[in-house]
């Protein structure tokens, strides 16, 4: 470490290996790619005359057959010219996954080209890994999402519930901070700022108390979508949402009470947040807008000032307008979550095992430490030359020298963390002066690198410039005049004694800056800083122990952990040996936590084998989406057996840890997504026949029953025999994504705007058309003597059965009902409780309001009615229609969450609808 690994050994090795027969690739982490490119150009591109190639690759590149051939030609040119190719790990993994993805699709021409290139790479590539332990780290994966994007199960309730829980966190935070002043980090925000306060749980006991208080609020009915329970179910539910270990009998009690209902989904989500630790795992310091829950367009418009109800009144440059009016209304519920919180059914994944796999030529890796040797792929052999075995002890000895015996706890006396400005003021006061900050612990949270550098320059008047890494991973100089320039081109490259230097956490590894003798650095400590990260960061001071020195800065939570590890009280002085002891403990914890994921990655890689077209889907394509039951139910019997790999199992036994991960909260994944594009088609002859005759041809594949068109693997079970057999949708209406043959269009599901009606067969038949079909058929529709258009909710002159209108509205996702009588009629159809059954005595009603056939009063019994609750299926339908936007406060939102409506709910609707025109369904009657 610090002896020329990146600047001398890698260039020298690459120049020798690039002999005209092999493709030499220098594989470096993204943060160091630019630096490595400049080093290789400087060392080999001048008199040596070696050409340095850089060929970035990602899924976003649209490659055809000629493009694939061009890539192959560039690689072959690099070999012929004895050049070196600088690549990032994600470039290698992305190219490999694209080769697999094309094999799964119908692009056979490009698939074969890419497959041939992969085989060529397997036989010609000679890889040199710089910072190999970082390149091969278990936390790094690349994911190709496969299939149509779809909403998360339980959305939008899933994030509205989370927001309600966060409100409870905000409510309890001050009291919790008073009870645990050193166990909770709490920064109050102004009551009108719209920001969530900064909250961090530092002690386990404080976390338990917070969970207990929130759970009690839930049981007391303080969640909008959970009304609470009584009796034996109440105790079982309370245990279910707060205890990670619950008895099978309690789980069975809850299943019998609400299994398969919306309440069951809510309880699973609450269990994940509370019992499974998701709430405590996520840091609560994000600024969020006011959480609007009303999705009715009229009420949203009522909340806006009169001048903002027209688009012409919106000034996008007005910060006050955004903060005071627009952002609180158009909250994450309406914009961010519906678009971004989605999942894909399948995935292709790759990781460090794919980089280190066996190839024709050996792969060589270099690293400054060997702490990660336990979690390297089993195909990798750690070799420590005899003259390098003392490196670890040598670096530790440097840190234990007297000039590094300086430590400061940075938090305020009441436990509040210091802001970036306050931290810099603390650094500036130190003597001897500090001109370098190595943010190993990632403590600078609120400022970008350039802003932090500018702020430091203001506080350090004797510094002429500040040096930092910009967004392109280039070392940049900010002068006191405000100009920026690359360090390589700047005169300050040889005048570092006149500058201050800030290295963010991702650049405290592998970065090589020649600091002048006498430089002193501030090293920040943070949660989960391992010995490897700490040593790598400190050794950016290349003359550590020989003219360079460091000083440690730690927040209160890390300070407490250091004292616990060193068994020191609050008044004792912290020494570098104490910091190292704590970092070693963090290293062991990381190994324990990462081993299950390392083992799973190894099993996945071993089971895949070579990239071939045979059985590719079963070996590479994995399920990605997980149901709430898969995530949070204590145990699901009948799970698939784990593939046994002797070398992996032996390593896990040596480390004394489990081989099976039970969550994925610790994983870091880079996901690459392809968005599908819409297309049009030709109007089917069967539809033209229906327009002319009003009859649907027997065995026609052009028409599908509307609720069947939503069927896929993610759709909750529905009873097909209850829904009308006279409401259809055309195949063009159902299919909107090119190459997607399944009927369900996911997030691209069309709205219901155009309906054809016919009574030629004796019964009224409705057919939903796509806009393209309406546009093409409009002349034919106009020529029909009986054709006319009317809003679906206002048909006094048309004898459409109310049952058909109600079902069309359900399929269309209409959030508001026409009147109270419509609500009562819909309740009888859905077999749910409403006030018209109040005189029927003590009815036994399910948690979502559904009345089972055995307990229905005579007036609520009809032939062919629902045997099981249809509300989970309808909530899925409305979730698709609303595209994840919250609708809990609407008529249908209340119904689907098991709440009854009152007459007053409809009086509020009439006032809101006067303000805005609510879109109606248009029916064309033939």
C-alpha cells in the first residue's frame, strides 16, 4: 500500500502482457477509472507508443448487428496494436448480461454476434484488477430487470402506510430523545418548513421503545387504513407486528381472521417495518414535502390559490411558489412514488464471481490489504509475497505513532450532530493546522463536493485554492476567484501546500495525491468503517509515519462504540489503538453479515455455467419480485432446497455463519432498465363486423372479457363466473407494448374512454375500444343509424342495466360513486356490509367488510354472488388504474380499505365537482 501498485506495477505488468495475442484489460472501480486512464496514458502513451483504449458499455446503448461487429473490431484492434483497455467492473458485467438478454429475446442475429464476442473474450482476455478486493466485493451486483414493470403489491397503501408510520415517528421523536438523550439523534425542523426532522436511533433500547409506542398507536386505530381489532385477534396481531418470532398458532389465528384480505397485506407490511427492522434500518433525515392524501381533482384544485388554477399562473422559477403551494400539493404520493416504486417479475444478475471466473488466461488482482480474502470468489487464490507480509503491521505501526495520537468527538453536548459548516469550523481551529479532509466515514451529508470545498475556502483565508473530486471523478481545483480547472492542467498541481484538499468517502481508496511533507489530515469515522477502509483512507497520506499525520473525528454514536470496544468510560482519552480495535470489530461484523450473500452469489454463478442458448431462461433468469408473504411471513413451508457447493459450505463453516440470507437490506445493486415503447396496429375485421352487425363472432380472439384482460401471475384470484359475460375489451385495447403478447399492460394500461354498445343479440353487449380503433372506425360508427355517444354516468334516456354500468366503472377505476343509492347497490353486488343491513342483527363481517355466504341475511343473498371477497382483486385493479397514486380518501378508497360510506360523503363530492370537470366515460350506442 502506497508503494506504487497503481502507478507503477499495473502499467508495467500491462505493458508486458500486451503482446499482440491477448486483450489486456485494466479493471478498476468507477471512482478510479479516470485516474487509471491518465496514469496509463502518461506511462505508456508517450515514448512507449502504447495506445490506451476506453470502451464504456451499458444497457442504454442501442446496439444492432453492425454495432456488435464494431465492438468486436475495436477489441481486435486493441490486441493487434498491443494496447490496454481500461474498463470498469460494470462495463464487463453489463456486456455479459446483454449477451444473455439477447439470447432470451427474438433478436437472433445480434444475439449470435454478442455470444461470439463473449466466447472470444473468454479465450483472449487477460484481466488485471486494481483494488481487486473492491472490484470483487460481495456488495456489488449488476441487475438487468426483465419483463414489464408493475406496481408493488399493496400499492399505493404500501407507501401511504409508511408515511403514516413516519408521522408517528415524528410525533414520538421529542419524547424519545428526552428519555434517551444519548440514544437518539434528533434535530427539530421548523413547523412550517415541510421537512422531516433528522432522526437517528443510536441505541437498541431506544429503537425498541419507538417500536413499542408506534405499535400501540396502531392498535389504538391511529392508522387511516387500519381500524384496530378486539379479542384474541388483537393480541395475536400485536405480537405479529412487533415480534420477529411469533408462534405458528398466532399466525394461523391472524390468517383465519383476515387472510387474503387487504388487512392481511397491511399487517404484513407493518410487520416488515416494525418487527423485521426496516424502520430502524433506514436513516430518517430526508427532506420530504407535506404528505397529501386527497386525490380528488376538485379538492386538489381547491387547495391552490386562484391564480395557480391555470397553467399560465405557474412560474417554474419562483422558489416561493414551489415551496409554499406547488410542492405540498403535488407530493411524492402523486408524482414520485407512483412512477418509481415499481418492481419487475424477473432479473438477470451478475457480480464479482463473473469477473473472477476461470478463463483461458489467468486473472491477476492487486490490493493494498488482504482483509477481504475470506469473501473472494472460490476461484481466486490469495497470494502474499514474503516481502509483503509485514505490510499490515507496518501500516498499523504508522498509525500508532505519537503524531497521530489526536481524536475528537464531533457531536454537540446534547448529542446533535454538527452540520458540514460546523464541522469545518471545528477542523479550522485545530493546531497544527489541517489542510486535508479524508471523509472515510461519509460524514459530509448535506453538501456536494464543490459546495463543501467552496465553504472550506471561505473559512480558510490563507488557502489559495480547494481541491476535490467533481461529478466526473476528476480532481478539480477551485480557486479563490471561483474558477475551476482540472488539477492536471492547473498550476496548483505543484503548489499543494497552498491548497486545502477534500476527498469524499469513495475516493479515499486508490487516490494518489502527492501531499507536501508536514501535511496533516482529518479522518472522519462513521458507522461500519472496517479496518480495510480506515487503513486505505489514512494511507492517502503516503508519507504517514515519515512526515504526514492524521487526526480522527467521530460522531457520538461511533464514539460510544469505540469506548465500548476499548472498555473505556466517557472521561477516558481515545487512542489510535482504540480506533483500530473498533475498526477490527466492524470488519468481523461485515464478514459475518456478507457471507450469506457471498454464498448465494457463488451458488448462482456455479449453477449458470457457460452462456448458451439451451436452458438459458432456467439458469440465468431469476424471479425478482417478492410478495409481502415471501418477505415477512415467519416461515413458508415447501421452500426450494439450497444448492450445495462443498467449497462454499466449507468456507461458511470456517467462518461460523449461516449460508442463507434472509433479507436483502445490505445489498448494493446497480439496476439497468429498458422502458418499452407503445405502438399501433390495424383494426381487426371482427371489430368492423361488430360495428356493422352488433354481433361478436363465435371463437373470435379479438375480444376478451374485461376482467380476464387483467389476468397475470401477479393478479389476485378472482371469481370469473360473477362478472358479466357481456362486457368485452378488444385485443388492441389490452395490448399496448410492442412484443408483449400477454393481455395485461401493467403501467401502460389504457384508460376507459370509448365503449361500443349493441343490443342486437337480445342482451346489451359492451365493447371497450382503443383510441386508435375509434379514430379508424369513426366514419363507420357515424354511418350507423343507431350510433350515439353519451357520458356513462349520465344516461337517463338509455336503458343500460345498472349492473353493467357499475362493473364498467369498477374496471375503469372510477374513484367516486354517483350517489348513496349507487353505493348501496354496489355493496350488494360486492357482498360487503353497508348501513342498509343495519337492522339485520349481529352480522358476522370479515375484516374488509365482506360477508361470507353462510352469514348473509336473505336480502343480501343473490344467485351467483361472490363466495370470497373480491376486494383484493379490485384493489389491484384500482392500483393499476391509479398508477400507484394514493386514493384512500375517495369513495372507492374507503370501500376497498373496509370502511363504510355515509350520506355525508356524497354531499362533499357535489361541492368539489362544481369546480372541475371530472372525465367521463363515453359510450357509443349502436
